[in-house]
C-alpha cells in the first residue's frame, strides 16, 4: 500500500513532510486558518505552510532514491 504524505514549504522557507490539515476557520488566537503539515503526533508539531507549495507524494522514487511529489 502506498504511503499518503504531503510536502510543503513553511513561511520561513523550510520544506516539511507529513500529514496535511486544512483549517477553514481560526480556532484560537494562536491557531489560525490555513494549511498545516504535521507528523503523526499532530497539532503540537504542525507547521503552517504556503498553500501554493503543497504537493502529494506519488509513492515513487527517482533513480537516486529521492521521493517524487506532484502538485
């Protein structure tokens, strides 16, 4: 079975991979609406990412073993 994961670029420019969550409204003064990528632990380790940078893992690797992502 193929692993479902996403990649996105944080506001600071760092690339992160993991689970994608899209919040459509603000939940508190610190948790704003937007796109978040987190590991399996969830919200305490979530990073807000730029929506235009979000890509999904295809399940394939290139010849160098690097994961392939598509928009």
